[in-house]
């Protein structure tokens, strides 16, 4: 670090004064002599510099979980650290390294805020008896679920609990803006709805859940828009979103999934690089199927789409549908130069043509089913620049204003 920046941080942290606020009252000022600033933009990076040697030492042990012969035994964001190991002996060794590093660097782990979770292997049941795993001489509590960086993780790797968390949060946000901005114009309400009710934190990771939990969130999303806009309870959801030019629930989920795939592929993180171009992962399969098939149009259950067999004849029929309105002049999406998800069907012989230069930013490729002749078909989704020149060559099958991003 340059000496100038070093002096700035030194002066900053040595002279900072803090107070505690309780309602409208403030406590006496006091000096903060340890730690980094809560909520500071530089705090995560400064802490990472402090614990970087620990992360390096843990990674060099080669003890933990492996993907493609790459050891992944710790995932860290600032002071939130996750240790991964396939055995109790391995996790005990990693904890020992953390204890020694903390002791030599003036740190102390909070045992009451540290938890342990045991995942089952495949379809096997989780072990009923697990030896005590200790940190600083105290056994860690073994839990069935915990929240990491705001995302609820469960021992059975199901996402129902996290979907319920987001449903409750959506209900709170929707009621808040509906109450505070009831007298605002429709344009203001739509802007607020997009800002507060369309985030769905970590929704692109929901790959294993029940239809009931997923539908509960969808109904909450639809009702939130109805309440905010003062619409009848049983009015058409697709109609009200189309009239307001707001993404429906399924369009929002498709955007979140596509955004995750693009960010993973663009990331320089070495761990994410292992997953960037693999199509055998649950989140990738889910992202593909959520674009290929609508939940209402098929009987495919979200979260289990990768196991569903879809006849190629049905798939071809689904892709060749056209909207009744066609490409009108006023609503022609190709004139606006937007990005679209374009879906096509290839047979096995044509699968090698996927690297055509006319396609840009490859996103997905997954085998989705077979017809009566057992010829395998492949549905491939690509993100393309929507220009008339490109579409004149590749003859896209696209729904106007349906897969816009």
C-alpha cells in the first residue's frame, strides 16, 4: 500500500469518534480503538488483507471438498467464513488452523455465533450421531439450517425456507409502499414496485423446492401489485402486468437466472471459474428450463425440471407458436436494439454448430427430451443482439416483448 494511503487510514482510524444513538438521545462520545468501521466501503477489503494469510494457509492444506481436483475448503466474505470438509477429521484440522491463527493475530472466534451443519451424501440419510466438533474448547451447535449472507441454507439443500423468507420480506415491503404512497400517481407506484418488489434476493439459486412454496411467492407478488395499484383481487395477473409494462413473476425469475449465469461467466474468481462453462450443475439446468418451458404451459415442477422428460414433438410445437398480434410497428422489439433470449431446437447432428459466429454470449445448452423415434433434441438458449441483420440470417423463434432483457 502506498505510504500516502497508509497515513490516511492511520489518521482516519486513530481519530474517529463514535456515539450510540437511542431514539433521539446520543451517548457520550468514545474512541473506537479496534476493528474496522461498520458499513464502511473499505472495511471488507481491509479485513481481507488482515486474514489473507489464513485463507492461504487453509487452501494449502488440500483438506476439504474437491471439484475437478481443485480444493475448496473455505469461503470468506469479510469476517464471515465457511469451512467445508467431507469428514469430521478434516473440519477439525481446519478449525485448529483457524484457532492458531486467531491466537497469534489478536483475534477470538465467537463460539455462540458459530454453527455446524451436516449434509447427507446423495440419497443417503444424514448420520444420526456426529462426534463433537469443538472451537476454542467449546462444542459447536449442529443445526438443520442457518442464514449465510442473508440466504437460508438447510441440511437437505432445499430452498423452501429461503423462499418463505423472501415471501415475508416481499409482504413487508409491499405493504409499506402501499400505505405510504397510496395517493401517488400510477407512474410513481410502478417505479416503486420495480425498485422494492422485484429484487428477490438470491432467487436465482432456488433450484430445489416445492411447487407450493414457489406458488406462494408468485401469488404474493401478484397481490402486492394489485394492492398497490388498487386493482380487483381476482383480475388477470398477466393482463395487469402487460398493461403497466411491468415484468410478471416468471419474467422476473428468468431475468434473475440469466443475470447469475452472465455474472458467473464474467467473474475472475477462481472458484466460480470452475462452474462457468459446466452444464451439469443444478442452477444451470434450472436456468435453462425456466427459459424453455412456462410453468403454466407444462406440468414440469420448478426445481425438478432437470429430471423431466419433454417429448421433442411437444417442444417443437411450443417453440413454433406465434402471437396473434405479430410484429406490429409500435411494439416491434427489433427496432429498439434490445437484448433477447432466443430459443431454438437442434438435433444431435446440428449440436456442433452452436459456436456459429452469429451467436453472441452463449448462455445455456441442455438435453431436454426425446420423441417417439428416440432422436435426441437439444434446446439451446443464446443471448443475441436483436438487430434485423442477425435475425435475417438465423430466423429466430421469438415472442415479442416476452424474453426482453
